[in-house]
C-alpha cells in the first residue's frame, strides 16, 4: 500500500521532524521522490531536528573508527571546530567503492602545528608528498591528513562539504556552538585567508572558487560591525576563474583578527606563523 498518496501524506506530517533518510528507508523509495515532495510543500528540517537526526543516525560504534564521528556531530572542542573550518578551505570528502574519505591537504611546513590539532581528535593517517622541483619549481611539499569514516562522511555531506564550490558553509557554522565558531573561522583563515600590509594599509583576503557564495563572510562582517568589505570574481589572462573576499580597514582587520584569535593563550590552536604575523602588526591609525 506504499502508494504515492500514502508517502506524500507521511512527508507532509513528518518530514520537518524526521528528515529525508528516515522516510526513504521507511517506504523503500528513492531520495529524489521524497525531496520533490518536500519542495512541493515548502518543507525543511529545523536545526534542532537535524542535530537530533544526525546524532541518532550516526550513533553506531564510534570505537570502530580511528576518528570519532560523534565528536564532529556534537561539537564541544576547539580542535573539532578548527578542523571543520580548515576542511572547508583545504579539504574534501569523497567516496570510492566502499570507502568514505575525509582528506585535508596543505603545505608541509605547517606539519608540527597541524599534527597537534588532528592528533587531539583521533588517529589520522598522515602523508607528506614532495613536488618535482623541475616540473613544479614554485610548488611546496604538501602534507595530507586523511581518515575513512562512513558516518563522518555522511554528516559532512549533510553540511554541504561535497558541494563547497558554489555553496555557503552557513550550515556547519550554524551547527557549531556560538562560543566555538571563532575556531572554525581560525581554521578557515589558516586555509584560505591571508593578511598583509602595504605602507599604512592592512588587508585581509580570502580566496575561493569563482562560484563561491560569500554570504557567510558578509554575515560575519555584520556581526563584527565591519562596514568596508567586498567580494569580487576574477578571470585571469589564462582563463583561470576565482573569487576573493577582502576588507581593508585597519579597524576591521583588528576586529577580525582579535575575534579569531580569542582565547589563543588558552588554546593555541592553528598556524603559529599566521598568529605571529598578526601580533607583529601595528593596527594604530597613523596620519
């Protein structure tokens, strides 16, 4: 009796609290059908229900894995929040056969700082890959932290980590407790952000793909009361597409850096070189 009317009625009554996967499994139907029904009636899953659904769905033998997926779903540590920000900048998740991979790659020069963070959250595999100095003279050796965990993969998938190119990370930012969100931003800054000066000018810059939705950065600017900022799309002479989000005022840069490095003395998480660069800047206004 699992006809379209029965499923549709169930979707209307239960989608907002039970979510897509529960309904798909209950009726043995496909995800696209249920998703279309939810869209038809303007249904969505609330933040509270999504958190409960994720916890219940993925509460399966975390001790079997080198990295505990439940710690990423119910976020309570600065290290977890930081890694989620770094993963959005320099990581990716993928599925190959029966394997579900969570991968983060960055410059090998930051190995010591990052190993402290990753090792605090579990046992990640670590690889260092040197680059051919003849083929790629400007490239630097890379370090990769990787783990396989189906439940962590599925959670990150619900948080849009498989669709970062044209998506905002607002889901994961909002999922993180407010008192830990600055660690997400610290991780994101360590991956895709930079700060530099020219004369008396200080600029914070974030790099991203051409289709990047920068609304999440605009929301932070509003939260920090930073009014001068801009998002820009770029196409190089070689047709390389990218985008950037930047703000240039000293006061704005100071507010942002003080926000992401809040509690640094207590939790010195992240790239030491970037923190030292922030501490070396003179943010006072000079005529």
